[in-house]
């Protein structure tokens, strides 16, 4: 149960940070959690071999993945 809560909090943080970097505004708590979790998975899968090992680089890869997911969501919504 604690792992789920930590995952949701970190996913929300990553989604919020990616929203600030990409568009300058948040997308709401639920969408930030979804974008953060999906983006973390995408970033982990995509950037695992490209970035060096370490917690900071893992976090950077997750944020980059969340930004990628945000970009795809914005294309679908037609914002940018």
C-alpha cells in the first residue's frame, strides 16, 4: 500500500514538473498522475540505455518520458 502511495506521489510530481516544462501550466491532479506514471514508464523504457545509471538520471529519464507523453497528448488535443 505504501509503495502505491509513493508511486502516485512521484508520478504526480513528475507529471506536474513535465507540465511546467512543456506548457507552463498544469493539467490537473488526475491527468498529472496519469502522465507522470505513463511518462515514467516510457522514459524508463526509452532512455534506460542512453542515460548513465543513478537516481538523478532515472528521474531525468522519467521527466523526459512524461514530456514526450505530454507532447503526444497535446497533439491529440490539438493545442500545439
